[in-house]
């Protein structure tokens, strides 16, 4: 997640990218009834078939839930996401020009908190609901000097460009560089029993939060996209994602998403996606459910 501890930015600090700028997510707005975070809708969210992916909600939902929990902290603390779940009410595409995630705190103690978020589209429809847990950690996890100002986003034409997947390493799924619909499985794909080829997400500031680890919403987004690319002939619609954050994602190295099918029926499939770095230990484990 991405929040701020309220520290002032030093003058004349060089700007940088964040996951929020890549996904066009605006800063949180707090009110008496909770926290709202808005995200612009556009081609930068379009995955396979040119339609926004459910996973593209990851950053806005993580920011809204994390900000609501951070706001309730005791003392000078930061918060990090430990669990996040997302349930789809209306599948994409969604009405624009913006989506709004409205988060409310359900409870907190000295260790962390639980919050829920409702995502509305531009017509006021509820398109998704989410819950998340965060843990409080020392505020010094932010780099010295605090947050740097954000750079404006580039003109991304698809989610693949937003995630820099066109320049991914050779170990990535070949189809990732193109959002064409109806792509067949990668050559040599092992199938659901043995697992599919991995999706490799390049590193860079545009995938990170202010403390230079991979943004939790990006890890959720990558988990969903990894399933869609690995099994394009499976059920087409993601209806549920639940992700557990086991350790911080190293923002200086590519992230590898490995997908396996737990159950693959005609109308419903359950996938497990593990995301990790060069050390071989997982950052996250996600369960993604897709249906017809």
C-alpha cells in the first residue's frame, strides 16, 4: 500500500514514478464517513481483449484500505498490508471517467487494523467490494527525506505498457507483450497439473510504493494477469482474488508470478499464484477464481 506519515518533503527533491502514477490513482481524501480514493479509467488498465482487468483495481483498493487503517494508528507509525481480498459485483468494462474506492475502518488495535472498501464506477454502481488487514510498523521504513514528488504518467496504451511487460525478460510468458484476445497457450506450456510458464514483471519505481518495495496492488494485479495469460482457454472472468503478503517485495529485482490450477472445471476454475524474487522465497500467495 501507499500512504504518508505526514513528513514534509525537502525542497528541490527529484521527482519519481510510483504505482499510483502508473495506474492514475489520486491521493486519499479523508472524511467523517471514511476514506475515498479515485482512479481514472483508460487504456492503461486494458489487459487481454482490450478490457480492464479486475486486478487493475489492486492499487486503488489497497491505497483506500491502507489509508483508512493508517489514519487510525496509534502514535507515529506506518502500516503495511498483510491480507487483501477482492470480490467482483459487476465485471469490467466499467463506466468512467473514474472509479472511487470508499473505505471504512472496521476495527483496530495496537498491532493493526481491518477495513472494508466499496468500489463505485462513474454511474454510481457498486462494481467490487474488498476487505484488507494491515499491520502497524515503525514509521522509519520510508527512505531518508520522505516521499519524493510524483512524475506525471507516460501515455500508456494498455496494462501491458503500464507494467512494462513489453520489455520483460526472456523468461516471461510470450503473450504478455500483446493484449490480443483469444491467444493460445505459450509453446511448451506444461498444463494445469504441472504449472504454466511464469510471468516476469520488471522492476522499477513505477511498480513501487514510497519505501521502494513492490506495491501490494501491483502484486495483486500481476497475480490476476498471470492467470489470464497462463490459461486463456479457461473460464474468462475473474470473480474473486484473495492475496496474502508474506514479506516485502524487493523493488530492485523482477518479480516472477507462477500459476497452477487447483481446480479447472467448465464453469469455474481456482488458481494459486505465487509471486517472488531472486531469493526464491514468495512475497505473496494469491487465490484467483475465474468463472464463465
